[in-house]
C-alpha cells in the first residue's frame, strides 16, 4: 500500500463511514443480552471498535491480527479462568478446552460446546464482519445489501422473539440511508474524477442529507399507522410448531414463547405455548419443588442478579468434582426447624446444564460430574453432560411460635446486607403498589400472618390464571403494577413477582425462585415415587426469610399449593387464626361405590308353560310386528348407551340441582365424594398411591384454578376435626359447583 493511498484513506469522511458501519453491526449485537444468556456484551463492542479502528488506520495485517488475537485471548481468559493472565497457568486448560470443542464442532455436537468456545466463535464472526464492512464501505462504496440484511434481521427478531425493535428500526433506517447517501456522493465524485473530498463539499452534501433522513424518519414515526391488512401469521406458525403440546408452564418476555427454563428474566410477560418435552425423571420419597436459582433484583420489568450476588459468586467460587457438600444456606441451626433427612434422584432425559435441588439441600452425589457453584444466586452449573445424580436434603417442619414472634424490624436493622439485597425495589415502583401491601396486611399483627395474607390475596380479588393474553409493560409501565391493578391476569411469573414486591414494600425480606414443580406422577416402587418432569412444569415461586428460622417457601400462584408443614407450638394460647398448623395426612375416602354400576346378574327362571292360547297370540303379534319391535329395541338400547356414555354431561347438573337447597354442613362430605366420582367419570381418576392433596394439585393444574385444593383442604379439615364450622358449606358451594361444571368440558 502506498503512502499516498494511506493518507487518502485516513480522512474525516472515511472515519464517519466506519462509525456508521460500527453502528450497523451494533444493531446485530444489541439483542444478545435480551434474547440469550450472554453477558458482558461490551467486550464484543470494544473488539468491533478496535477492528474497525485498525482498518481505518490501515495497520499492517500482521500487527492488526496480533492485536486482535491478544485481545480475544485476554478477554476469554479474564471471563472464564480464575488465574491471573500473566501467571500463564491457564494456558494448558485453555488449549485443552479449545481442542475439545473443535472435536465437538467436527462431530456436529454443537449444543455441548462450552461458553468459552462460543464466545471465541462470536469474536471470529465479528472479525469477519469488520472486514466485510471495510470492503463494502471503502473499496466497493456500497452498503445496501448489508443495510437490507440488518433490517430483515431486526424485524424477524421483533416478530418472532421478545426483542422490541421499534427504536432499532428507526436507528437502522437513519444510519443506513445516511451511509448510502455518503457513498453515493463519493461514487459521483469518483465518476467525475473530481477531488471533491474536501470538507466544504462534504458538508454541502451531508447537511441536507442528514436533515432529509432525520425529518423523513421522524414524520414516518409520528404519522398515524393503519391497522394490519393481514392477520398476524406468528401465532399460527407457533401453534403448528407445537401441535399437540400442553399450554402449561412458565414463560418470560414479550410475545409468544415456548415454555421451559431459561436464564434471562430481565423482561417478563407475554403469552407462551406448551412444551411437553421430558426434562428429567425424579425418584423421591416425598414430592417437592426443584430449585434452579434465586434472583434478588426487581427492575420494574423483570429480574436480574445484583452486583452483590455477582460478587458473592466470584469470591465464594467453588467446584464440586463427583459431588460433595452443597454450601447453600436454607435453615438456621436450632430448635425452630425440625429436620427429617431424605434423598431424591434425578435422571436427565437430555443435556441440562443446571443443578436441580430441593429446599434444604445438603449433599450431591454423582459420578462423572463437574459442577461450578454460584453462591450469589444459589445456582449450580454442570460442565458437560451429567446423566443422573442424587441429593440429600432436609425436609423442614417450621415452628409456628418462631414464625409468628419473629422481630423482623430488629433483624433488618442489624443486618443491612440482607436489607440491601432482599428489600430492594426500583425507584420507579408506583406508590399504589406499596399502599396495597399495607392495606392487605393492616389487620395482621405478626410477620407470618402478613406473609400468608399476601400469599392468599391472589386466590380471590378477581385474579385469573392464564397463559394467553398476558400483557407486557411498555415504556414506564411497571410489570407488577400492571398485573395488580390493570389486567389481574397472568401465570406464575406474575403472581410470584407481585408477592415478592408486596412483601418488600412492607419490609419483609424475600426473593424470587425459579425451577420446576414436582411433575406428573408415574409410579410407586416401595417407598420411592417416580415423577416425570417436563418443560411444562417450569415454575417460579417465593421464598421469605424469617429470623432464627431461615428461608420458607410460599406459593401465590392459582392452581398450585404450598406444601409446608408447621409445628403448632404457639405459646400462651396466642390467637393463631392467621397461621397454618400441621395437618395429618387425610384418610382417603373409600370409593366402594365409585360409579354405582354393579355388573348385571342374569337370573335363571324356572321354565313355565304359558297358556296355549295366550302364547299363540303373543307369538303371532311378534311375528307380525317384528320390524317395529326390533327398531324400538335398537333405539332404546342406543339411547341407553348414549345416556350412560355421556353421563358426565348431565350428571353434574343433576347433582347441582340435588344439592341446590341442601343447607346442612353434613352435605359437604357427600358433595366432595360425588365430585371425586364425577372427576373419575370425566377420565380423571385418582390413583391409589396418590394422596388427595397431590390429586387436587393435578386437577387444579388441568383446569388452571385452585378450587380443588381449597375444597380438599376443607375436606381434610373435616376428616381431622370430625365437624365443620357453621356456614362452611354455603361458602364452598359455589366453588364446588364451578368445579363440577368444568368436568362437562
């Protein structure tokens, strides 16, 4: 390259072209943080800027390649290895990991590639894109193809993902047309052979160009928009892609998404579609939720990790090779939590990167496992595919005395680090959210009663569980405020995030928990029960911290229930109306006459000799009208079969009519047994090894309600106490009727 060409290349106009090229590529990088689990996107932006700067300065290829390679290696070492860069102890594992990932590439086993290697590939892609920008802008003086591809890229993301490209489209249009205008000017100059690259001629061209582009984009943005001519094809395409899937689970983000566990929760809301894909099979002694991680910072749109959480993960970094003790703190040592040790096993169906565990986990046992512990958000990340493992954990029984007498104010005052993390709320949170929390708990005297009041608030007050038509907050709207006061419609993310926000508003430390429910029951083998957990079982719930007790889980979502057990040790005859006492496992009702359809028994009749005359007349009548008699018999049989086959359609209304004027409390147990009978007819029979409480959760999961759990809780209370308070049946009759009607669907 000649000196004259280098000087000609290093001009203000070319520098502006490189800036515009950088901004165009930046639009490809912006969605990474929102759509993937990619963090520290700034390192990619800096690499892109470095690459374009070296291209602008026309640095020699050897120098440019060396600088970019050193940058890539330094960043990868800093992000993924603990040793200092200049100790060079990281080189051997770095090279080994790189070679292993290359083998995965050639084996087309791309999902198993490590995050380090994926980041390296991203750097290489940016290196290539920087070269193409230099080629298109400087040598070819054309950018339309890349500009068009950028527009297509961001519009596709806007249509099919949670990424909102409203601002991105405006930015891209302004950047693209400005770049094309400048390139047109340079091409005209080159064609005329004029040396019009001086500053004055460029300004005469650029100022009108910029004014025209900006004004045109502004007019297009502010002008009224017509409604779409064609219906949105996305829901149809997604429905076809998920044909046969269940509409249950947890989703996150703007638009329609497939349910399942994801890392990014920074923007919650929007519809989702089910995914019955199997994640793992669990073998447990008692069913329980499976945690994956906790998050502590609510932004007004979703959840992220706080700086304190990230710092704790870095400072307390720990690796478990083939298992070991889990350092997560669940309960405080002492008499306030009675513990029973248990063990559960996880058998993965496919590769899953994260450690699944119950509250109270103590130990992991696994062969061929290598897991990194992230203490800040209590998450374990497997390095490589782990087929199965087992965990030992403590099943807690919480002291009601400790929960109801907890001095939360003193604890928060003496533990500011807890207050900083678990009482955090965004400054933009509307005041009416805080006022609602105070109003819900105004009649409750202790912390536990306040928590239970907020937990049960969502079971009424007009809230509806739904996976469709779920709103996404725009602009300055708050996710929780929108759910509590405007829509009152959503799924677990809405309920759990709202409960944490309300609790923090009244000074109760709490956190957001993600993971899976216990799943669907498969079979029982002795004391071990097997559950099948799919992507549809992805879920979020709440944990609250109580002084001298530890973390206690709560479940605000309609259709799901809290399985905590409490020891009723409240002293001095305290009023415990707002507390939940330990309930013994209810005796399951005997259903000897579940369907009241005993087999018909044919009775042998002794032959008799009818009168000859009467028998002759009967025979003649049959012979003369046998066609009509046969038709009538066929109609009667078919009608009887239809009535029996579709009894689930009319029996519910018969029972509703039967119990319409029944006012006595003794009618509730009879009505509950009939409800079990109707559910069985509807194809939802309770298996013998499944408890009533588990069965109720399954029914509520199917019907997206919490009615069966409420009725079952009252029925268990009746079995335990032998009687019911006056007026209970009148209060429960509407729930009973609603659930019975659902069996006809």
